[in-house]
C-alpha cells in the first residue's frame, strides 16, 4: 500500500473519500505526475491526478497499472482529485502478459470511457468490467468474452439490439438468413432489401447473439465458431457499437491488427 495522505493539509482531510476502481487510461502530466482515467464502483468515471507516480522511487506506481483493480483513497482537488492511497486488489497478471488480451482490455476501456459521463455512478458497468477482465485473465475465449461485454454494455446503456422481431415491420423472425441493421437490431429478409444500413445475418450468428442476450455464456463458450462466423458477428455487433458512438473506437483497429 502507498499512503500519500500525509501530504494533504489537515483541514482538507475531511474531503478524502474511498473508491475502488480500474485504470482505463493514463497520460503524463509535468515531469513526474500522471492524469488517470478511472472507472470506479461508487463514482463511475473519474479523472484524477497521481502525483510523483513517474519517479523511480514512487511506491504508488505499482498499484496504478492499467486494467488492474485497486482500492483507492482520493482527496478533493481544486481541478482534479488526487490519489492519496492505493492498494492493489487484483493485478490480472495473466492478462498483462499477453499482447492480444491487453488489446482486448484496451478496447473495453475505450468503450466504457466513450459511453460514460464523468462522475455518474454505474455499479453494473463496473461489475461488468471487473468480471470481463477476470474472464480474460482466466483463459476464457476472448472473442466470446468481448461479444458478451459489448452486448451487455449496449444493454446497460439503453441500446440493446432487437433479436426476435424485425425492427422495421415488427414480424417475428423466421429461422432463416435475416439481416442486422445499424438502426438497432435484426430485420427480416423482406426489410433487409429496403435497409441500406443492414447486412445479411446467418441463422448461426443470430443464434449465437441470442445466447449472449440470454446470459448463456457457458453455452456460447462451448461452441466451435468458424473464422467466417466470428467475422460476421464482428461486423454486425461492432458495427452497431460504432454507429451508436458515431465513430469506431481507435482501439478496435489495434485489436483487429493484433488478432489477425
């Protein structure tokens, strides 16, 4: 544990508050400090300062690595709050030793950052993040894990795609090749031809997405997904994520390059 609370004036110590969080990203500030973007259990996304963390003798640095779970004590600051204590809870060491898993974690961080406003508590998103990182660290199929994370995040943010009825005509979908539309879900073959934002979606891809929606992750993990099927699901769901955000996360291009 690193404790920097002694540097906080006594009159300000009542302004200390605890949090548990994951470092989503970081950038250098001045000669020795860093600005961290955290996603926390109690306060959602926060931007904070870790003072002196880049100095070689800093005891704080090892507790504030990206994609690691840390218990924190923060002090209210004039512009940005300040990290005064940090205790590493779960480093996810296996994840940090694999370039592909790091790329997936960076993509998850990018999504959560893009979907979240500063200072708005969202414990469900926090639990989703730590559970997803733990799954990557434990050797779960990263593509299936990623699909689950993306679908659940869309749901929590109010953008869950419709998978059982055509979003255009409202008809119940038949077990045949349909389409996936950026407008928010699956379209029937008749409506597919009328929707320029839609792509074909095979029955197997639709079945897989329905497993994810029903939270049947263990069943989904046991399936053998061909490269073509993975690519199809990738285009549909990640295309929809990009449409909702009005941009494709930069980390997605990095992830695809490493994955390929």
